[in-house]
C-alpha cells in the first residue's frame, strides 16, 4: 500500500485541487495524505494544518483539520486527539454550513465536532444545502449519518463514488464558460467564422475530461494567482473567442498541454493562447510568449519545425516588431506566414519580418487577440 506522501492522486484529488485553484471551493480534509496538493501541481495550494496556519492565511483553501503527513506532529489519530481538533476546524465547518452549500464526500463516520456542527445547523436551518456523498449512503440506517441528520431528504444522499461526483461538479463549473462562449455568438449568422470557430472550440473542450479541460484553461493564463478564477474570467473568455476565430478555417483542432491548440494537418501549426489579467505592456507579453514557446518546445509539446503563433490577450500596447498586423475578423488564412497550397500543407513561406527568432523560443509569430475578435 502506498504511503500518505507517495500515493498517486486520484481523479477526485485533481478535481478538488483545481477547484481550490479556481477559488470555487474551500476544502476541509480529514485525511493525512497530501494527494490534493500534488493533484494541483504545478500550482501550489495554500494549506492550513493548525490554528497558526489558518490565522496567517489570507483566504481559506485547503484546510487539513486532522493534520498532514508532511508534519507528523500535527496528525490527530487517537480518540482523545480527534476530540480536540484545531480551533478553526469547528468554526470553519459551522461557517461553511451557514454560508452555502456543503458536501461531505466519503466521510462515513463523522467526528464528534462534525456531528455537533451539523446537528446544530440542522436544528436552526433547513438541511437543504447539505449533501452527503458515499457509494454506501443508500444503506441509510447503517450509515454514521442517520442519527445526525435523520430528516435529510433522499435527494441529498448521493450514492456515488468520489471521482464521479467530483467530475460532475467540475464539469458543471467548466460548462459555465461554454455557456458564455455560446451566448457571445448567438446573434451571429450560422456561417460566420466567429460562430463556426467557437462551436468547434466548444466541441474540443467537451471531448476532454473535466480535469483536462480545466488544466488546459488554467495553463493559458499568466499571473492568475491561486484562488483567482481563470474559467470565469472575462479576459479568458475574450481570449477564447480570439482563438476560435483564428482557428475557424480548419476543424478538429486538438487541445494540447500548455494552452496550445494543434492543427489537424501533416505539417503542424500550433496556436499558443496567452491571457493576462494584470494588463502588462506589450513588450512584457512578448517576453512571456517567448518563454512559453521555449518551455513548450523543451517539454515536447511542439514538434520540430512546427509553425507557432502566440495569440496574446489582456496586454496594452504593441507586442513589438514580431506582431502581425491583422484586420478584425482575421483567420489563419489571412496570416502572411501561412498560405494555402496544393500539397495539403498549411505552412507557406515565412518572411523574416513576420517572425521572432530567439535562442529561447525558436521561431514564432505574435497576434493580438483584441485586434481580431469579430464581436461588437
């Protein structure tokens, strides 16, 4: 059996880590392992183990109420220890119960402070915002919850594995971005490139698991902090619309790692989407674009010789001499570095005045997303 600090994160761990990164949930964890933290890598979650940690944290994220394997002296194991959890544990639970929806996932035998908080909450407020998730919850009378919330409605007892339930939650969360993308194009003609490209991009997102879709979206963001939502960001929405327009000439784009979309052709064309929320200058954006192209090449996300276009959004000012001058509504067919040819290749002759060639990133081009989006 794998140890608490070496066990592989499962799908539910990854979902919870991503939802914390998005600022969408606060997680109170009763396990000792650090799977949620490792499921969020490369992002680093703020973690509170004891009361001192909680006081110094600006926002709640992952609260390990029974301790953590990375700090063995914090682990509560005996009955006496579990009867005296950190002060914040009961306070946080009570606050969450009174402030919004709470789901207990796989907690078949709740600790005394959990029982007390839930019983007090149910005695004062309707339990409609409380959901219990456990594959064995259908055996209600044998569960550890039936005497705590005896009147909990069957609809609030979800007989489902943690992975499946967490997938539903994250999929629902990502679906809000899809809804906003479709709302942005609802008044466009069916054959409009912006509408066509958006529907293709939405289809690509929907084909991915919820975790892969969320990871792809967070990877395209620059300087979004943990707890700051990428998926609900208006800048990311605009960046996605720019990507959908630019790629609208060619169906079946494949979403790869690092916020990259790959063209379905024998000669690879890649669009790397880069969105900032802090309004950097164009020169700073171009420097970050160069770094990301270099990293993508080093990690094998881009094939040798791949034509790379970095689509930038959220900056101010020009991106520098490598920025392509494009009109509103431009697609790949309008890029001077790309052309149609008879041998089924997308890449045409690339003029030196349209490319950046650096030691770090190799050859790539820059496009400003706000210049091409074709929606008023």
